[in-house]
């Protein structure tokens, strides 16, 4: 496509209005979401915390829980 074959379409008033409403809506929802504290889960810092994470994931993601346990036990074996 070259500049001579390009067709430009003007934005309709409805499209401009819809885009503006969408932008305002997203900003409003983000503002409301920022009012509530986030459930911040910090990453585990000890092998014991990692084992706690493994227990939390056991029911829904058993293979991930097994990996977490293996990493925690591996760390414990190398530290002690």
C-alpha cells in the first residue's frame, strides 16, 4: 500500500464518544480497585515457608507442590 492508494476514514462522533467512555470507565474501575488492599503474597524466604506454599498448592497443583517440596528439602539438605 502506498500513500496514493491509502484511504483515510474519519472517526465518527459515536466512535469518539465510545472510546472516551471506555477510557473513563477503565480509569474509574482502576481507582476503585486501588481503594482495596491487594492480597500481596510475598515469596517464601525460608525452606519452611516454601513447604507451607507446597501444602497450599497440593490440592490444585500437586506436581507444582512436589517441585516446591523438592526445592525446600534440597535447600535444607545443603544448608544443614
